[in-house]
C-alpha cells in the first residue's frame, strides 16, 4: 500500500517537474500504481519444488560421476580375469570397532624389535 502511494506521488512530482524543465505540457501518467492482491514473489511452493528437483538432479549427477571415476579394485576376479594379473594376497575388510579397541587398549600393537645374536 505504501509503495503504491510513493510511486504515484513520485509520478505526480515528475509530471510537474519535467514539464517545467523540458518546456513541454503533454506529459501524462498512463496508469497509476496499484497494490496486487496476492504477492508476486516469493512463490514458496514453486521455489521448494524447484530446489528439490535441482538438488535431486545434482545428487544423482555427483553420484554418477563419482561412480564413473572410481578406480578402486574391489574383487580378485577383476585382477585375474580382466587384467590377467596374479593376485598375491587379499586384505580382508577391517572392522572399525576392532581398530578403535586396539588403538585405545594398553596392549602393544607391535612385536619385539629384531635382536642381534
């Protein structure tokens, strides 16, 4: 409501001043400013939906790119069948809780140092 009043007052003042400055008398206001019944922006539902769609597409795209650029060897079959290499050994999956127990325990994680005889 206030913004429409300010715009209309500005137009009236401009109409009077421009006539004097430019020496013309045919300046008129085409249409006065009016207040919209519903706000033009922001459209919360549309913005939420657009954000959801864009976020979903970005997430899927990043997951796809990460999968394509992953060069980790995950199976022995890939080494032997695809690459024709011989597997020298396999490292089993390490349980994180077991690692924490060993790190924070008082037991030594290493053996005795080599001794000379």
